[in-house]
C-alpha cells in the first residue's frame, strides 16, 4: 500500500509537500504514510482514492485494477 501511494504521487509528478497540502497534513506526516511508519486513516485513504480516481482496494493492494467499481 505504501509503495502504491508513492508510485501514484510520482506518476502525477507531485511532491510529498503537494500531497500534504491537498490532504491538510504536514509533509512529515505524509512522508510517514509513504514509508509505512504511520497508519493511513480511513478518511485519508478515501481522499487519496478520490484524488487519483482509483479504488481504495487498489491503494490497499487488494486488486491490481486501479479502476473504481
């Protein structure tokens, strides 16, 4: 899951700072999400899925199909 959110961010040419601003958190908190040092809250998972137009299942690694159902 952590690798996926990093890959999605990089695929969209965004910095951690960009994503932190979008999610209303600090860059350090977002970095901890990507490194797996902090659990990603459900509301943040939903925001990430909406932002990238992918399913939460894709972010969680439950499917390799990024499309929402």
